[in-house]
C-alpha cells in the first residue's frame, strides 16, 4: 500500500455514492501531520496544527447527494503588520449538492427565463460526482483554502506608515516649477530680425 501524499491532492477521504444508505451517512475526517504540512506548504502558511471536518451525506432525487458539515482548523500564520507569529482558528459551515457529472450543465443552460434567485444572485451549480465518488478530503481542503485569511493581523495591530515631513522643494513637480520659472522672461517691445 502506497501512503505517499499527492501534493496536488493531499487530503483524501472518499465516499462511494452507492454505499450511502437511504438513512444517510455521517463521516468525520482528520488530517494527519504529513497531510497538514503539505496543505500548509500549498497555502503558504507557517503551519496547520489541526484540521478536521464532519459531514452528513443524504441522498436526493436523480442521484444527487446533499453534503452538510463543518470544517475546523488552527492555522499558524505571520502577522502582516508586526511580522510576529499568530494562530488563527477556522470554523466553516459546509452545505453543497453533488450531482452526477452528466447532470451538470453550464449555469446559463439550467436557468431558463428567470436566471436570478430571490436575492438576485445566480444559483450555485452542483459539484460533480466523479466516477461515483465524492472526495470529502478534497472538499475539506477547498473549504480550508478559501477560509485562510490572506492578510492575517495580530489582534490590535495597526499599520502606521512612517511619515516624514516633506521638503517643499522635494516633490515630483519641483523640476517643472523650476523650468516654468526659467521660461518666464520679460517681454521685449518687439522682435529682432537679423
């Protein structure tokens, strides 16, 4: 058995759709240290000290599957203001519909004459069930990546730019001002032709 981690798809936890009972299925997954290290490297964060998710899968009509759950994680990052190490907690709800690939059409084809919902937003197309499999690990990884704060700040950290008093003669248009002043010469009474 090969336990190597695929860097393109590090967290794997698959469910075969035909094995989901009519009563539904509950799954809990947790990323091991090697998976967390790989995800941290991909995400560009210092570390991921924990990442776990729980899912409830229930069958819907036409081979669709409703996946609801929650992802929690603890991310080690660097404050963009103080450059100190900080820890951020992630707690994200998950609520998606998966459908067989052949049922997924471009959104415009599926909308008919009323393309927008009650709030005026386009509806989310279902996620694909690939070869009868839903990969909960990949789903958890995607949710984790989207939840990571790209500009983490330590609580109370405020960026204060270094401001120095400007020299009135030291600005981008100072040279133009000098040129303009040099171009103004007293007008003479007439032109001199030689």
